[in-house]
C-alpha cells in the first residue's frame, strides 16, 4: 500500500518558502531600481542631491529578502535526503 504525503516535509517547506522570498526579493529589487530612475526621484535628486529614500529602502529590502531566500533554499536542500 502506498501512502501519499498530504503535507510537505519541513525541508521542502523551507525550500518552497525560500523560493517565494527570493522571488519577492527580485521583484522588490527591480521595483526599487526602476523607481530610482523615475521623474519624481530625478527631481528629488536635483533638489536634495540624494535619491528618494523610498527607492533605496525598497531596493535594499529586496536585496535582503533575496539573500534570505537563497539562504533558505541552500539550507533546505542541504538537509534533504
């Protein structure tokens, strides 16, 4: 008799969550980079000599999420059998 798993194993869940975080990180990083090139940011850069805080935070958050996702993927795959 074959018993099917109804739920993902812990390692598979960690890997799946890692892929989701990596995807979200890439999207946020791209969004932050794109918004740093917007007209509003260009005006802010001219007036204040710095890029928009929002664009920087979004890009930085995306990079952090991506790194966490990569860490979760590598950890999940290392422990799986």
